[in-house]
């Protein structure tokens, strides 16, 4: 048997945390205390697996967030370690793809599977390692002893005791409050969404209950978009008779809503959390970096300001933020997709200001990286170098511009910006035109193989 391998599921968007979480900057990649939740998960996986034994399943649009944030930790993921889903299909396809890749690459293995958006103390890895003995006979999931009757989690009933855990006797969906109270008194566990599978047991049960998924990933190129969207709980664990649960004692929380973030963060003497001035205000959650916030005579509010969007909600009803995201999506509003800072394989950009006919960005190009050779049909661009040395291709000619110098890119001209220097290149980009969205890009050559 090979050493323990790890899979990190990093493809979700987290719409209930909008406007912090966006399509191109989901919650697992947000940095609150130095590291993002994804980075914390990667460091946790390193306590169980070698860097080359960690697999990440993510969405195609998030692949560069994954690689950039791992590089910030001092590690480099190979191309085969990042599985890029063309479309989201829930956890069963994602886990099946990762388990298939691990079996092909390493042979029979025990695999721990982490969501990338949870808080979990490091001591949990010792508990996970000790559960490896169950994986040869059971699909192992980890349960959390509840601290209160929570209506946002699924529950697990413990059955026959095993060495180090229990057989699962029943799964329960997210309950209402009276039912959650009943589950708490009955000794049920929260379903954490963390698993430990042997490849042998996983594919044995998959062949029995979901053979179409087994056959799909036996193909050289699986038809991912054609797969049904199915969770591993509903598609496999709730059907199998070989499922065990191991209670995790280490502190854990799923930071999926602002109410969960409120409960997790430190509070003042009257229950407020976040940088603000409070007068007769209690039990409020504030997140507004760079803004001076004052709350007077209010209670139980969520106040989130990201510069381009402001959310004010009742804490108890803040889980309904996804309803607002759906409404904005139906209106075609890009505020649900793009944060002010957007990661790209070559670096990142921050939007500084925009109106109907102009848009101002600050581009940061990493040393040795370059943007695609491209043109725009509906806008011109003016570049001003703030730091570093810019290598610029305009039409068929090449130029270099140092700090304080600038150049103009006419509408329809092929162009490329690159950084061949040793320090980051920073450029202020002023776009002018009647259409300024990100899809007005025609690429002719791109080292990152984007369309």
C-alpha cells in the first residue's frame, strides 16, 4: 500500500458569502488572516502527504488561483496535480476523477479528501491518520460532535462500534431547529464533508452503486459535461453498506455563511465583531477594509463593503445572500463574477475606477511572465509604467518602457505586455471605448493555452 495521498476540493464559488466571494475569487481563496482557507488546507494536507502527493480538483477559471497561492507557500504543483473541471458537477464526479488519477499515478492508495473552505485545527491530522486502519474495509467519513443545534449541516447517526469509529446507521438532511435539537440530544454528529478512502474500496463500491461514473473515468478523456451532478453523500455513501464514521475532536467549522463567520470571529463585550465605531449597537458583523464604519442603535446586522459592492443584511437571514446573487445574475450584473482584484496566470489586476466609457486598472505582471498576444474590437488602451520595465509588442514592433513612460494601444491593434525583468512590473491601464468587458479579447498566441 502506498503512503497517504491527499485531495483538495477547490471548485466551489460560495455564493452565500457575496460580495466577498465571487465567481473569479471564491471564498476558499480569500485571505483574512495572512493565509486563505485554501492555503490553510494545503498546509494541513502537507502534514499527511508529500507535496507531490497532493491533488487539487478545481474549476478551469480557478486553476491560476490554485497555482499562484501554492507558489506563495513555496511549493509548485505539476500539471498532473491540478484537475480542472470544465463545468461543476458536484462532489462525486470530482472525487471519482481524483481517485482515478491517484490510482493511475501511484497505484493502490489511501486518500484523505478535504474541502478547501473549512477551518480545522492541525491536531485533526493526527486523528485522521489514526483512522487509516478502517479504510481497507469501509468508506470512512469524519463527523463533528455538535456544539449546538445547527440547521445548516447534515447529520450522521452512529451505529455499531468499530475499532476507531462506528458504522453509519443513518444520514440526515439539514434539519429545522426542533429536529436539530433532537439530533443533538441523540448523539448525532455533523457531517464534515471530509473523507478517507482506499482506492480499492472506493472503486468497489462505485462499481456496485454508480457504474456509469466508473465507466466514464475509465475513458482517456471523460465526457465531464455529460455527467450528472451528484454529491458523494447521495450518490454513494447513503447507498453503501460499508460506511464508517470517525468523530473528530479537533475544533472545526464550515465558514459557509456570514452567520458562521460571525460565530467564528472574536467579539467585543456586546457581541460586535469587525473594525467599526459602535454606539448602542450589539451583535453586528462588519467587514469593510479601508473604510471608516460607524454603527448607531442597530443590532444583528451584517455589513460588508468591498469597494464595488455593499451588503447589509440581518444576521439570521444572511444565508439568503445566494438569492440576491441569483437576482443579480439574471440581470447580467458582472459584480457577481469579478472582484476588484482578479488573478491571472501572469499576475493580477485591480480595477481602480470605471464609468460607462472608461475603465482604469492597475496591472501587476510577475517576473518572466507575459500577457497573450491579443487585440480588442471596442476599446483602446493607454499604459503607464509605475515600476519595473515593460516589454511591449505593438503590431510587428517591439519596445521597452521604464517607470514614468507610457504608450498607446489603438483599438484593433495586436499587442502584448510582458515582464522580462527580475521585479514585478506594475502598469496603470486606461481603457476607453463603448464596450469594456473582459470578453472583448481576441487572442492570437498565449503561453497559458487560453482560448
